[in-house]
């Protein structure tokens, strides 16, 4: 039988409790983490699985943004900009910046397998950030194509620009 060593404290585990391996030093049950082949606690295994899933989602968002960014750049009106936006450890977005008269940016979140593109608008003047919603509902709007998402983002930024002009 293979020796089982706790990955946290490096203690050789020879005890069984309720049919599961037990680390005396850490006082926890040990399970095999299939990703690494090491023996870890249930909590550590769950944490590792969530972290790996998050890393996959981030990588997928980067790939989708890189794939669709040239198309978004073609779709924005002249004088506007579409660029890649990503902060450390976060998913990637397409950011659409209106001309200087509108102090707002739209962020397009790529599809995640459960829904399409989401559009969020951030008004830097008021500090308000909000998603676009579907008509008659309290659900964030999801767009099947980048074209539809860019069109909605541009329209939302035009509305923000008009609000800004009225405030002056």
C-alpha cells in the first residue's frame, strides 16, 4: 500500500477514522486531490477546485475577448474606442469608451457558457455603475452576439452623454 502524506504538514498518515484517512497533526480527514495527486483536507480540496475553475474562467474570458475585440473595434462609431480591460486576477472584458464629452465607459463581459454577453455601464462623474436590464424585468440583459452587445453599449453611452450634457 502507498504511503499517504498530508500535503499541509508532510506527516505520514497511518490512521483511519470512519473509513477515511486521518492526519493526526492537522486533525483532519484526508482525501486525494485528483488535480495534484496529493492528500489534502476536504476544505483544501474544495478550495483548490474552486481556484482551478476560476482560473479556467479567466483564461476563457481572455480568449473570448481577444477573439472578438477586432470586431468590437470595427463596430464602434468613429471617435470611440474599444479596448481590452482586465484587472489582476479578474475576468477580461471589452471596454468601450465614448468620446471625451461622455465621462462613461461600457464593459462587455464575454459569454460564460450559461449566458451571452453582459453589458455594464460605469459613469465616472456620478460614480454609478449598472448593468443593462431586459424590458419589464429585473434581470440583466444578455446578448447573443458581440454586435448586439456593442450596439446596446453604444446606445447606453449615448444616453449617459445626453444626461451629462443636461447636467451642465
